[in-house]
């Protein structure tokens, strides 16, 4: 079988398989370490048509977060989630109309710039005081809900905002994952309402779902042996490189 000419759901098989491999790796890293939304967004943007980038990223990231939340369901702060969800939804709805009339080239540029910003945050986070000590679910929901419709991957921002409010990493991870599950999966519905649907690619959806599940399960069972600071620097370098590649591709 020639992967360069074979199609899966009308998409190049080589691209689909590359996306699945990247999804497995990213889901593993997110489960073991923390949000790396820029990497998943970069993988989708590099392999899929522009119109599928944000809704397909929402599918993959949403179910990856759901698998993590189910594994830590006893630790979820449901009170935070109950306030966060409606605030995020209220902010997402008006932004859906903006995205519906936007040029997807703009969306790709926004994705690239956001990935670069995420890389900077990863490098600076240990020394900065960007975290908010209080839990502000409504504020966090509005901010990330609006931005998620434009840039898609708001996981690093949400984690940065939330991490100061929780002392136990399990409770933080569980609550963060529950919020992210709603935020990403709800976008699939919103994009469907404005005519951007991914349901016409069922095999791709199934393959990426399986890759996300496997990566999440592996990440929970393995520990990362690299020192955290070194890992974050390497991760930031990778994100910056991907961001530069996306920006260059838009210019050329």
C-alpha cells in the first residue's frame, strides 16, 4: 500500500497516521507531566486541512482530558467545574460567530503565535508569579472560553491560572481535566452549528480517539526520567520550532 496516495476518509493516509503517532506521544506527555496543548495543535495543523484544525484538535484534546478526569474522578472539585462550565459556554457562543466569518489563514497565524506564547510561558513559569492564588472559576471560564474558539489550545493558560488555587496535584489535575473536557468537546457542537463538522471523517475520529486513550493510559503508568527543568526547556524549544515553521509556511 502506497501511503502517499492512499486516502482515509478522503485525507492522505500518511498524514492521518502521522497525526495518530503524534497524538499518542502528546497524550502520554500530558498525562505524565501536564498540558502541552500547543504540541497537539501543531500536530493537527501540520497534517490536516485548515478548516478541520480547531474542531479536530477539540475532539482529540477533549477525549484525552476525559480519560484523565475519569482516572481521577474522586479528586474533582465539582463546585469549581459547576461555575466554570456556564461561564466558558457564555464566552464561547459569541466567539463562534466571529470564527464563522474569519479567514482560516488568520486562525493558523493565531495558532502559531499562541504556540510561541505557550513556549515562553513554559520557560518562564518557574520564576514568574502568573498563577492566581484564588479560585476564580467564572473569570477563568470567560477568558479561556473566548480564546478557545480562536486559538483552540488554551490548556496551558488554564493550568497556569488554576495551579495557584490547589495544593494537591491530583486535585488540580482532576479539576483541570474536567473543565478542559467540557471546553473542548462543546466546541465540536458549536463548530457543527456554524457548518464546520468533523463527523464526515469517522475513521480518523476513531483512530485518533484510540491513540489518545493509549497515550493517556501509558502516561499514567510511567514517570518521566528527565529533570523537570530540562524537560520544560526541551519542550519549549520544540514548541518554538513548530511555531516558527507554521509562521514561515504562511509567509512563503
